[in-house]
């Protein structure tokens, strides 16, 4: 995957969401997530409202519901943690089906699951409609610290290079009859990891010196693209503004 190619989460579609500039989508996603996280956990129905707000976004981006559900399973470790909280929490307790559950633990579990799920879904919608190259360009236009942008750019450009190097080393190890499968056989694998790190470091140093000799001064050339219009910013702002309205309504009820 080169810098101009799609990442594994990208869905190549022709949709209004795909055509939006990346900076407005990033800003909208971050603002929406902040509103979700800032919502008190006892505003239960507000989180249902946030979930409903993501439905038209998914429809506009032509992102299938089942695709979102499958990728959202990345949060399962946190869900498992949330299951423990009602049993391990302190304070007031309630009895349900013969089980003694902590009220604070129940709220804590709900807090983790609801906010985590909404954050994951919002991030997946952004990833599904934005190329990795455009995500980095959007961060740059939003004045993200240059060191972060540069690290992400180089990681993206050379991830395939390092992966190909690791595959060649793996084939070389297999051709010599060594295929470690148990803990006491991982010495060759550990040595390969160390060698891969040294090769990656040396390659990075050579690339950096070559870039400096060609005039690199800490910033890569930005693509020549028109900035986002006021209409595009307003379109992206619909999601976080609607989330604020939902939160305000939950507060007033």
C-alpha cells in the first residue's frame, strides 16, 4: 500500500461524504466524539440519539451496516472489562436475577460501552470515506504538530517496504528449515526482529540523508488543493451541532 493507495478500512464509493475535504471530516468527527464523551453517563437516551445521528452519515457515505458491525468488534476487550464492573464496583447495590450488582458499576459499564461504541463507529465512518493520504493532508491543514504529521507520513510510505523485508526474512528462515512454533524455538524469530529493526533504522537514515541533500527542511510539499469552502464546513458541522442539540435536550428533560 503506497501513500496514494487505499488503506484496509477504506471503501471506494462515489458519495457526498467521500467528496468532502478531509479536514472538515476530521474536525466533525473529533467534535462529535468530544460531545459524546462530555455527556454525563446518566443521560441514557442521549446516547441513543447520538447513534441515530450516525445512521444518515453512514447512508450518505454508502457504508454498509454489517461492515460497521464487523469492524466495531475491535472494542470487545473494553466490553469484557465493562462486564466486570457491575460485580466489582462498590457503593449502592441492586439485585437482578439473584445477582448483586453495583449501581456505580452498572453506570460505569454503560459509560464504557456507549461512549466507546459511538467513538469507534464515528472513527470507522471517517476511515471508510477517507484515504490515508488525505487523512494526513487533513491533519496538516488543521495545523496538527508537524512532527506528528511527518512521522505518520513516513510510516505510511515505508510500512510496505518494512513489511516486504520481513516477508523476505521469513522466507529465508523457512528455506533453511527453521519454522519456530513453540516458545523454546523463538530464538530465530527474536533475532529476525532485531535484524529487521537495524535494517529499518539504517534505511531510514539513508532516506533522511537523501532527502536533506534534495532540500528537505522538515516539511514535505503539500498537495496543491483548494481549501474547504464555507458550505463544506457547514455541511460537516451538522453532525456535531446536532449532537450538541441532543445533549442540551437531554439536560433539559
